[in-house]
C-alpha cells in the first residue's frame, strides 16, 4: 500500500489511541464488575498509576454500593471525578518513591486495621512498587530514595528490580496479605509486566512470591542486602493469608496491541505481529527493530514490552521509549517509507511528561538542523532533548492505564512521498 508521511503519522497515532482505549482502567474495571457483580464491600483500595481510573470504574459499576477507601497514585495523576466519594486520594513519588510513598503505606495499613470485617476490593496497576511502601524500623525516605535511584540506573529488567524491592519491603512479595485478617479480597489488576504474572505486578503485595529466597543478581550492592536482612521472610505460598484472595487480570499489553492491529486492518493494512517481547537495552532494541523494518514487508508492525536504559551519572531528558525511537531514527535516516511510534501506555516515558516519540527518516536531519547530534544525545541518555528539537515527541497526559510500552511502525512502498 502507498501512503504519504502525514497519513502514516495519522495512522500510527490512531492505532496508538485505539490501543489505549482497549486497556482503559476505568472501562476494564467497570466491565469486570458488571459481568460478575460484586457483593457488599467494606473497603476499596486502589494503588498504581491507573488507580484513579480503576476506582472510577468501580464507582460506575457499584453506584451507591461504593465503600470508603484509599486511592494511591502518582503525583499529578489524581482525578477530580473521585471528589464527593468516600475515597481518599493520596499522591506519591514515581518513578522514584518519596516520603509520600511511605505515608501512603502507613495510611493503607490504617485503613485495613480500622475497616469493618468485610470484603475488600483491591485495584492494582503498574507503578505501585514506587507509590506504596513500608520499610523496617530505622529505614526512612533517604534510604528508599537511594535504593530506587540505584535500581533505575542498574539496567535490571522489571522482574529483577521488583525482586529487590520485595526483599526490603514490609508490603511487597505477599506481605500485605498478612494484614488482611481473614477478609475476602477481590483483586483486579492492570498488568504492566511480560507474562502478566500477579507476583510481579506492583511487586505482588497480595500473592505469594515464588522467588522468595532465590539468589539475587550479583550487581546488588552490600548496603541493599543489609536492608533486606532486617525484613521478615515473605509468607509461604501455602500461608492461610492467601486463602481468600481472588485475582483477575483485567487489561494487558496484548489487549492494547490487538486493538491497534484491528484499527490498522480496518484501514486496509496488512498487520505483522512480532511475538518477541521487547526487553533489554532500549538503544539496541531500536536499532534491531529498524534493521528489521528495512527489509521487512509493508504494513503495520507491532511490538510490546519494556526495555531498559542504563543511566549515566548526569542523565538528560527522556525515557526508554524516546531512546528506542531515536536509535531507530538514526538507522532509518533518509528513508521515505517508514514511520515508527514508541510510547508508554501510561502516557509517561521518563520524568518530563512525554509519552514517547513518533519518528521517521527525516528525524535526524531535523534535529541536526537545530544543532543537536543524535548519537551524542543517545550516549548521554538525552534522547528527549533531540526529539523535542526535531518535533517528534508525543504527549498524552495520564491515560488511565499502564500495560508497558508499545512500538508501532508503518511501512509503505518506497517512493510514497
């Protein structure tokens, strides 16, 4: 199929919008509770970047049956639609936790300790690992911040990072379940990890940790190991604290990709699903994807997953999606047949409010005209500065979901422009 550059950009943005709509936290929770109605509830707890949207979905479905409770989300992600309900909203730090993360953990435990003995609805989404925390005595915000700065710069994948977080936490790795006091819990989860494992999502506060006691990556420093030594062992899988916890995944990365594929197919495009989940270094992933596109067939290509970036001492602007997109743009420089979008489904890629980037064969030239060097910016973890100059950043604001990242690329016949 032939399509010019503006039309390719429009297709990618439309497919990205379809992906986000398919995994909207509000709609997913509302649909789940309507399909299988919820009995009387004593408490609602929601934690994660999609927590406000998920809580709104519960309000939609439950109406006057919405119980009191707590919603914990990222700074700037609170939803005014929850005002007037019996739900308290707290905002905390992400991707770096802060003192508010510890306050959120304290308040959540207070809610569990004081609520009537009845059923609990627990809504969990990505970001919960940073947003909610309780640490052993003598460990405060400074130690928490130091730990997570190290984690984010370590290059470890999300599963490895969450294993470390679990080991130093009084809530993660199933430890929150020990505070349920026998209450029945219905846990609805928006997944932000490969394989949609509830033990990994949000560091698994209400499910057993199958890796408890397993060896850590060698890169974990001694001071982190000392923190973990002061935390009680995680509850075993057969611990009675898990007996009344029911878990269901209500939105996942595959749902987002399938929705994007359907949108492209409806527009008459062939769709090529790449089964390999995105992982590893973002720059290498971008180069690999671009090389494959050069010799690949025309149509919409889809990938999902989450890459990593090893940060230098003084990183610049941008996150993993922007690094991937700029690395791909370097390889695609001068081509007139490919556009690529890499973006987080939560609307956040790094600390600067950008969701990701949509690049093409002219990205590098446009950025260089503004005085920036693409390779230099990649080396300094500063892809966002270059992509702002080239005009290729994508902004959505909070999306109400979080199912990892999506990379969408559309290739048409050469000479389409």
